[in-house]
């Protein structure tokens, strides 16, 4: 009886240990697969041509330093990793390098949606008009408060968020932070928030509302 209990006890201990080991192993495997990255700005000023055309850093002859990885080159690489979709939700978007990345993805057939703040999309240097002219779906948030988000979702998988507006000043001068993560618990709410604001600013919907209001007024 005593021996049997000891054997059962040992069995339970062994099972607990192996389950814990298995859990540890799983979490190791998961953390290795989940991308998490933090970038700080201002970014060092360096040529980013190689992020657009790999193997070109030997041939680029601009005056900026070459073969230097910077916060901006890391950010560009993450954005350019999009293969199916890119959703961008930005208060202010005037940075030419980041705009070039979005236009390049668009030319490759990546489905792109951009939400921006109504007031800031019209300021000098804003890339919003250029993106729209290129055929990219753009919606400007027209609510009375600022659409102050600064995030992007790549392939519904990768979240890029933080304090950084996609402007030259923010990239080169300001102290800013950007968090890049594939953590599904963090990515999912941002996908939902994007969808919410996107639908909220649906021009067809607004047109319906305007029609509805004028019909009511006429009646
Ligand atoms: Zn260069």
C-alpha cells in the first residue's frame, strides 16, 4: 500500500515537472516566433535607399552616410514587409521616405487604406493628397476632435504604434518612440479601432446621412 502510494506520488511529481517543462518550452517557442521591437527617434540621418532597393548601397551616390542601420531604416523595412495589406492611421503624414514606401507597396498591389486627420491632411507638405492621387483609399476623419492616432497594421499581423507622426521633424528631430509587435492580443484591438474609424468616415455613409437630413428638412 505504502509502496503504491509512493509510486503514485512520484508519478504525479514527474507529470507536474514534465507539464511545467512543456509549458516553458512552448512559451520559449512562442516568444521566439513573436516579433517585438522598440525604436527610438530622432533617427540618425543616413541614406535609406538600400531599404527600397536592396544591393543598391554600393551604387547610391548621395552625400548621406551609407551602410548605416537607423530607426528610420528599421521602420521602413517593417512597413515594406507588407505583402497583402497595410492600414495606416496617422494624425500627420508628410515624410517623403515613408510616403515612398507606401506608394511602392501600392504599386506592387498591396491593398492600402489610409486614415488621417481632416485638418492636418491639408497642410503644406502633407502626403495625403499625393497618396490619394496615386489611387490609394484615403479617408479623413472629420470629427470635431483630432484623430490623433499614430499606428499602422501590416498584413493584419504586425502592429506599428507609438508617438511618431510620419513627418520629417518627428523622424529627424523629436524624441519619439515606436513599438512594433506581432502579439495578437495587441494587434487585434488596433485592427478593430482602424475598422471603426474607417466605417465612421465612409463618404457613402455620410452622403446617405446628408441626404437623410435634407429629406427631413424638405419635409
Ligand atoms: Zn545614398
